[in-house]
C-alpha cells in the first residue's frame, strides 16, 4: 500500500526524536505479518541525509532521509509466504527475523473483543492447543492521547503459542484460527481493544464538527494530563473501597455469625441487580443470607456453592466460616464447602457484597445460584434476607475516564496503524452506547468510512451485533437496530449472536461461534467465496392479509424446533402495544404471523427484546435471522 507522503512526514516528525540511528514503529518487529499481494511500505527516522538500504525477499531498495530525518521504502507486492528476513541498514542495522507475508486483520472494540481466550468456553483447553507457527499476534497497549499518535507505546509481534495467546482476544483468535485452517496462509492479528469504551473514543476528532459538546470535551482533553487523571481516579476509587470497609456495620458486628439476629432483616429476590430491588442505593456494602436444610447424605462429602457473578466483590460464609471471596465482577463464583463445616438440618449461607459504583448485585442467571451435593442440587433462587451495611456512606468518586473522551483512543490505538497495511477490520462494540442509539446509527457508518479513508482502501468491515442481555429496558434492541445502519455501506457484514449469548451476562463465554461467524463473513466478502453465507436469512417482503401478516425471507429457512410454533414474534394493529404472536412456517421461505387478539394487524417485530428467548429461524448454514421490525 502506498502511504501518503504527508502521513509519513508528520509521523516521523512527531513520533521520533532526531538522532543518527534508524528507528521504526513498534509494529515493525520480528514475527510480523505483512499484507500479501499489496505493496509493503517500511518507514522510520534517521539522520538527515542518511542513506538507508532495505533488503527483503530478494529485493534491495535505497533511499535517503530528508531534512527532517524522514524516510520510507516500498517493496513490491508479494504473495503469501515466509519466514523471511528483512534488513534495514544506515548508520546502524535493524534486522527482523521470522517475517511472514499473509493476511493481516485489525481487531477492535470494547470488552467482548478484548475478552481473553482462556475465559471462553473450555478456555484452558483452547489455550493449551493454541500453538500455530504461522499465526502471529500483536496487542496494542491501552493508551489515550489528545493528538494523533504515529506509534504505539510499546509492543512486538509474537508467534501464537499457549503462552503468548494467554490474555489475547478470544474473538480475534478464533477468527484467525478459522482463516488459517481454511487457507493455510500466515495470519496476523492486531488486537486494539479496551473494555467499557464508547464508539466516540474510536472516532477521528474531525467527525464531531456538528457536535459542540464533543468538541468541548476534545478541547478540554488537550489541557489534561490523562495518565495522571486515571491515576487520581484509581487512587480515589481504592480509597473509596477502604472507606466502605470502615463504614460497614456488618463486619465488626459479625453478621456472618449464625448467632446473628436476622429478625429485622428485609427480604428480596435473588439473583437481582440492586437497581431492580427496593434498595435506596446501588453502591456500598449489602449483606444477604439464606438458610437451607441438608440431610445426612448431603453432608457426607464436600459440596459446591455457586453464586454466579457478583458486582463487584463478595466474601461468602457458610455457618459463620469463610468459604470463598473475590474482587472480580466477571468471575463465575463456585466455592467448595468442606463437609466439616456442614451439619444435618439448617445451614446458613451469608454473603457480604461490596459495590464501588457499578451496577451492584448478583449478575448471574437463575441457573447460576445453587448448592450441589453428592446426591442432589438445591436451587437458591428466590427469597433472601438482606441488610445494608453502609446505610449512610458517601457516593462513589466521580468517574471521569479519558478512555471515553471523543477521539482519545482513535488517536493512540487506531491512527498509528494507518501506516501498516491490513486486509480488513473485525469490530465488536456497542455495549457502552446503549443510551444513545440514534447517535450511534450515525456515528458507526461515519467511523467506518473514516477508517477506510485512513487506510486508503475500501476494506471489509465485519462487526458483531450485540447478543441477548436481559432487563435492559429494551436498550439492547435499540442499539442492535443502530448497528444495522452500517450495513448500508458496501463491503460490510454483521454477525448475529442472539442465539449464543447468555441472558444474564453481557460477557458470554461462547466466543468460538463469534469468531467462526466473523470468519465466514470474511470468506464471503474478503476472499470471494460467495457460496459461504455471510449472514442469516433476511426479510425480502411483508404482506398483510386481513388478520395475518406473511414474512418472506430471501432464502430457505431452517427452523430449530416446532415450525408450527416459532418463538420471537410480536404483532400490533398500529394503535396499541405489541403483543406476543403466533408464527408458523407456511413454505420454505415464508412465515405467517397472527394473534387471536388482533383482527387487523399492521406491524410485526422479530426478536425485538433485550433477551427474546429461544431463537428458531436459521438458514441452512446455521446462521440465525437478525432481529427486525416493520414499524419503522
């Protein structure tokens, strides 16, 4: 790829200190993968007027650094292969080994893109087998900047092994592995992601010219020391945790003790987020307790207690003794209770929870709350007694994290790579924009167009639509619709995940299918295998027939379950709210939707809920139909 001269000049002028040594950005390193079948440009800094010789794959190039010390060379396009060596000679010599030419993908977004390989389904087993000599990994360090950077803080390409893949993006890994197994060419994966980030942070500042508030933030950002801002917040947040511990009434009174008088404790249902209960505040310390009767066979051996995910921290006791604790909200907590702590009859489980400012409460599914003995499993769903341990505590420190400032991550984690040629992008983000779906629908396509401009190519852009996540006030349904706005652009594809998510967990573990579906989309769009499906069935037309609505799709359907009772449809007469509908497959491509309560239907919705339940409509390739509605 030919890089614009102005980009190279500005890159080199800003990013490197003038000296007599050849220097290059961090992502030019041993083990790098360079994009096949396109020109390969190397660039860096040297002494003004210094002659640089570049050697790669039997090609030798010479250039001179200009008056600013800027230089670049462009090797001819090369087909996939390697390992090669590359040498750059000036006053000093840089030699890169184990260099491959293949397919390079930029993998970006927030926490679901960053989700670690070892935390996916069968993660430890997957990690143990993640040994691929021709898959190379680069992780962009998390960093923010108020100006466009031209190198990342640190980093180097690594060969994919069970050691180097630990902590790497599960989605990116499974995507890359599928491509490697399919095409047997070197694969380079650049993971540039950061959890909890909104789309605005990943966008060029120039895209906010019509958004005064964002422009104000960008101007403010230029006056801040963002590293110190984060440090100050982390310090304040840590101190807040200490303050909660000091203010907690339960610890000095030993509320975990079976002798505690629980008669004045109130009752609520678990699992629940604190915002869905009668608690007056969602932050601070809340104690919960429940009794369960066990028989002699139950306590003949150690038993398991599962409480799912707790936001943020827990200390869990059984009969007054601690059996487990964690400060990680994304951990599925399963604790072993020694049989020596148990007794026949009543046993008491008490859990101290501490929330420093997140949602608070029990974030797992009902199926995650149980006690498992050698002979049976006791569901712990339902009534629990509770008492607030910090009834008068101050609010958490204000969160002002610059990772969500407009353009802060674009500047430091996207822009540097504009000089590194790639095949395309995979993107998994949106959870942090559920409060502004209308803006997202405008921002997302604009960001894609801008990234393509930066890389100077109409590259494939593949993205993941958010999965099922219950009790979000239909915000999930709204952001999913906003994501589809990007499909108006050519060379894009959307992966649907409503059938593989977990209703109670935004970070579901099945990243294997996400990666595979992204790879299928890449096969179709990037590698011209048009016989490989890039999406599930798409609505072709809708027709109203008196008391029924027929929906015709663009391809034959595969129904998982009863084709005469298809889940997920809602129907409305246009005057009243949508209600649950009956839906039946009438031929290979058509579904008939109706309700006995509506004689003159006007609109239908499909999977138009935060967590719509069982997904049943697929194509013959096993990809689910995306959610849709006809009332917009």
